[in-house]
C-alpha cells in the first residue's frame, strides 16, 4: 500500500467544510464508527512487561482493558462486566491481583483470557452458563514497540496498514527503549486540525523560528503517501545533529541508522490517534485523544535506549524544551484555526503544493465518513 514519491501537488484541493471540525454530530459519528475501525495507540510494550500487567484506555466511547495474558501474548477486552455492565477495572494501569479481573460490584471474576471463572450466587439461576458470559474481546497487536487495539475489524480497513511503518522504524528498535520524558496538553482544537498541522511545514518559518534554524522547511518529502499512515523525512541543516534547543544530540546516535537517516528527522501520522517522530538520537511520539469536536488531549512522550538514559551526558531536557516550545506554537495556531473555522466567515480555502499530505489525509478521512453522509 505504501509508495515513495517526492512529487508534491495539492491538485487544486480545498480544505473541508466547517462541520467536519465543529459539528458534535460529526464528532459522535467519528467516535462511534471511524475510531473503532482503526488501530488506536494504547502504550509502549514495556508497560506490559510482566504477565498480569494491564492498562485501561478509552477508544471512542468504549472503555477497554489490555493485559499481558501470557509471556508472548496480549489480550484486550471491553472493560464492561457481563453481569450488569459495570467497568471491571477502574485503575489506569497496574498488575492484576491473582491474575484475574474481579468486578467491584458483585465480584464476578474473569481470568486473563476473559473467561468468567466465578459468579457468586449464580449457580442456581435457570439457564445460566458461565461459558456464555466471558468479557468481550477486541483485536490487539504490537507494532514497532507500541501496543494498539482495534474494536471493529469488519469495517473494511486492512489489518496490516501499520506494517510499512514497522519496516521503516526497524533501525530505531523502540521496543527495547525506555520512556525518559512526557509532556501533556489540553488543546482547544479539533483532533484533525492537529493532524493537518503536523503534516506540513509551510507554516514553519512563520510559527517556528527555532525549528527553522535546524531544518529547512522545504526539505520535507513524502515517504508514505497512502493513508491511514502518512509522512516522511526532513533534512537537518549542516552541523545540526538533532532537534534540540542547542541542535546537539541528547546522546549517542542510534547505531543501526544509515548515513541518510543520521541527518534526518522523520514525521509520520497514524490515523487517528498517533504521531511518530524518530530522531537520530531519540524517539518521540504524540498521543492524540479527542475529547469533543473542539477539544483534544495530547501527550508527547520521549524514548531512548536505557544505556543512553543512564549515562551522565544524556540531556533529554534539551529535546523536551525544544518540543514543548514547538508544540505550544502548533497548538496556539490550531486553536486560532478552530475559532476561525467555527465562524460563519469560514469558506473552504485552497491547499498549497506544500500541503499535499493534507489532501491525502482529507481524502482518506472523507472515505471513512461515507456512512455519515448517507445517514
Ligand atoms: S456488575 Fe459486575 S458483578 Fe455485578
Ligand atoms: Fe508546526
């Protein structure tokens, strides 16, 4: 599905009508239909290191629990009791007691495969068979060091769409790295405006003076041009080792990178919940969690090899400060876009040829919204 090209053309496309950014009905359809059809980011594989370790997340409207059910196996379920629907796990993460999930309401208990193994006072109920009341499972996978879940595998979206990125990210070996920093933001803008903003550097010379000193904004090229995964590299300027406050690396360059990769930063979006940004010396992700049509929660996480993190010279702060500044610049302009698009003065406008990825994003998004248009 992926192809590599540097031809960048917007083909005269216009930005989308305002309702896609400002309508609660659109947002509800996205949550009910579009998000469940795609892989959603859950966390790093190290968060599931020991058998019984778990994490809870909300995908669209649905609470989900993901658990390491065996040394080589992950399992994911709706976090919904089969008795009267209570959330069975209220903690955000941890290790399951005795390897089982016990509902806090009437103590129905499930094993790590989701099977109902105890249901007090149910043995004399006519027709009751515990076999029929296991937790309802959902798809789970690990790719390039991160765990993803998908609630609806029957919506026609290919199962393997993360694979091209897995191949590209192999030299970074993220599964064997540790998290060394995290930033968090609440942004008053629609989640798609954050994806669009992240997918072009047309705005970089104006919005990001510090970033523009480190990477030429016109050096961006497209590598994955077929949604749901889009993006590609930007070159670092001569003498710049990475995107940090000083332009110096935070630690050693990843040894498996080729000569070209050592002088680039790559930026990918994974529709609809994640940005992935491998740098020559550290690895950054953004988790995008929509709250409403005009509010999005974002976390920005930093990873590096444990040996790098443990060394005296390691300086992730230099990268975190750089990205905190850059993130805030992006959120501010996205919030201003949200305000403008939500006004009756908004009309769809023409994309530049530097925004060809945005055209691909919009096309893919609109293909996901066919059902909404027909409703
Ligand atoms: S709702 Fe879970 S045991 Fe009753
Ligand atoms: Fe930006």
